[in-house]
C-alpha cells in the first residue's frame, strides 16, 4: 500500500530540520522524502503492507519523531501513471 503523508513541523530552526531529516531517512518504509511549499513542510512517500501496517508505522515510528506538529495521510487507491524522471 502506498501512502503520501504530509508533515508540518512545530519549529523550523535549522537544528530541528536536520534532526527531523536524520530520523526520517532511518525509516525504511519511507521511500521518498520531499521538502514542499504550502500548508505542510514535507511530503513522505511510504510503502507498507496494509492499513494495519500503516497504523503500526504511525503509532510506533512516525509519532515518536520530535517536532512534528501534525500530519495528513493520503492513501493511494490505484496508480495511473508511473514513469522514469525526465533528464534535463
């Protein structure tokens, strides 16, 4: 199951951001990690087996990371297009 999880941080000082990045890259379920503009600070692409696995991931991994103010999970129902990135 693929989940996109938007994350907003409580604090944005450099040390908070670098600690968050260190914690995120250590989690194998997170396969992509983007710094974004808008209502959230980061978007995580997460792969898990099923909804129960995602709940376990959130409760035992994601929620233990300091400085997360809130999250918003988006569950992928089906993949329409998947292609390699363009080279510039």
